[in-house]
C-alpha cells in the first residue's frame, strides 16, 4: 500500500516506521524540520527501544521517507492522521487544533477512493464531524477511525504485533471499502490471528479512553488500598498478590506506588470527563475525578515520607532522586510523578539531585532550575535516596555498595520494586508507599 502519515511525533514516527517494515511505501510528513531531518537520517527524536534500528532498516529499503511537504501525501492512497491532542490550557478538554489543521491541510491532496484514517485520541463525536467535512469537500474519500494502543517502551512491538485492531467506519459501501483497505494495511498482523473489531465511529473513539480509564482506575484502586495499608500496618504488595490471584481481577496494574503519569492516561481521563460533561453524561464518569485525585495524592505522600525520614524538615538536606521519566524505557517527562516529587522537594528547600538514564535532558528543559546530573553525582553524599522511576539498573542496585557512597542510609521505594529485607539487612531505613 502507498501510505502517508501526517504528524511524526511519538505515535506517527513509530507508525510510519512499522508500516514500512510491514512492506508498505510510506511517507511521513511533519511541519517540524528538525524532527524530519532526524527521522530521515535514521535517528529518533525521542527514546523508544528498537525505533532507531527500525528507522534505519526501513529507510535502507527505500520504502520510508520523511518530508515537510504535505503535497507528497498526494502519492498515497491511505492517510493516517497521527497528530497530538494535548490537554487545553486551563481546562480538561482535548485540544483538537492539530487534528483539525491536519484534516484541512490534507483535503487538497486527496483523490477518489482514498481512505483517511484517524489514529489520534479524540473526544467522541470528532470522527462524525470530520466525516461530514470530508463528505462536503471530498465526497469520494472515506474516513475510518483506528485508535492506537501503544505502550511507551513497547511501541514498536505493539504496532507490529498488536493485541487487537479496531476499525471505526461508516455504514454501507464506504465502510466496507475502508475495512478492505485497512485489512490490506494490516495484512501481516491479521495473519497472526490478531483480533479485529469493526465498529461505528463513536465506539472506536471510546475504546482508547475507556481502556485508559480502566487502567487508571485499577492503578488508583491499589494506591487507595496503599493508603489503608499505611493506616493499618498492612502490606500493599502482599495484598495485591493475594487479590491478583483472582482471575477476575488479575495482577497486572496492581503495583502500588507513585501512580501514573505521561502524555496519555492523565490527559485522556480528563478529556473523557470533559466530553462526558458536554454530552450531559458527566454523572457516569464522576468516579474518574477521584481516580485523578488519588493519583495526584500519592506524590504528596512521597514528599511527606521524605520529610518524615529526614526528621521533619528537608530544607538544606541532600536528596538523590532516581528517575525523571514517568516510566522506565522512556524519556517522556510529561506529567511525570518522579519529576513532580523532585520539584516539590526542591521548593521546600531540599538540595535535590535528579538522575535518569534517558530523560535527563527533557527534565532539565522543563525545569532548568532543577539539578539534573549523573547517577554518581546524585547519590554521593545523599542523605536520602528516592527511587521514583523503576529503571532496571535502579531495581538491581547493591544496597551495600550504595551505602558506602551516601551520607545516610535512607531509601524510599516509590515503586515498591526493592527487596525490603535485603536493604534493611544492609543498614538502610526502608520506606515505601503502602508498606512499613
């Protein structure tokens, strides 16, 4: 297939490279010249395991190119719109500026029989509105909505081998044409018996935000249980293990700690609430307000723990923060719980030193007043060590060796990934959210 990908940020760059890997002829289009130059040279403008190798391989085949010239989309038959939908400033709703601009700019380059495929996460009702625009301006063009389900750190795997494919299409011949085209695009995953669901537009739009809301609910549920465990002396990790054996519940996403962050879960559940309010269905998702509140509350609790272990005041105390990204295997610091905790401690007067294997530059760009440094510089002389992003190298730290470098052996495990017995045996004060 001849494919264009409009928007080459995280979603678009991964999608373009993977489509080329599947054998399609792909042109990635973005207004950012720097980003386009990096991608064209086989470099990823962000950290994502496996993507640089995939970019190089796909570019070498001649099936993948990147440009700022939207007119080159005219050579394609299928057009994936992968632009961002950030949270609006001062509100919860999704900002559709980039989606609307991409559709408007694409219109002059569409031909009869083309299929435009939305992948961006949008409020329900957006696809129907855009389909009406296409019907007026390009009646021989079909719209489909094909939500993405990428996990940062596993995006290449999730695109090449998805756990499901969802097609939101119109009824009648137009919808049948869109399904036929998407089946051709995803022929390789479908050959692996990947489940395929064909729905209407609103169902496809709701799938992503519903899935993210469910995952956020599960995370905040176990963090609410962590609050109860702290109040009662129970152990939230053992509690999660016990209830996770119930196959109706499952153990995944029952890891208590600092909670979720990143560019998807927080803004998606907030946009979901905003859209439900617009539709007069806000009471159906009022629980999401508490989910969001529980999530944010965990960050304050980590600051309280640090203050507690340091004798009631963090001012002037040296604190090492291990992790700035919102999750491991990513350099994404958007709404990062780790970075939020570091900034709160700095604002309380602590001498905070933050380190991260990949996200240091992004953390410094967002908070230039924060001391972002190497691992060695962060831990040497620290009076408390806070593990806030569970990178593998932090999970595997030797408590005896680290103890020789710090000024005081206080460790706060913000992700419940360390062995408390091992660290306490090495002379450390061990504290974690939901455990004693």
